[in-house]
């Protein structure tokens, strides 16, 4: 199954190891969502996961998704740290 990064973020936030509970939770969150674009995206994701054979491979898929997203968020954190620390080169010449 191919997922966009937005769909992966949604599953990371609202998913769990149990396939049925994840689909049910996504449908409830979709019902509570106000923004039409987000509502459509979440409903499409719930429908993708509600496919007949998804229950068999979903636990393994979810574990790999969690690992992938943890790496993604860790990389974003490092990028933010580099961006914060950049721009100090102009002060190096004055200090020496």
C-alpha cells in the first residue's frame, strides 16, 4: 500500500496495532473534523485500510510505519537544530 507523508502522519497519530480499532478511530475522527480537505483525506485513508485483506498484514505494516515515522521526525529535529545553529559564521572572525 502506498501512502503519502500526510497519510503516514495521520496513521502515526491515530493508528494502533489493531486494524479494526484503527479504522473505527479514523472514521470517528473524520466525523469530528471540520476542515473539508482534511476530512476527505482521512476518509480516503480509512477506506484504504478498510479493504478486505488488510487485517492480515496490518500489524507488520503498522510496526514498520512507526519505525519509519520515528526516523522521519528524528531527521526533522536534526534539520531544525542545524538551521538554528547556522548563521554564526560571521561571529567566528570577530572572536579570533
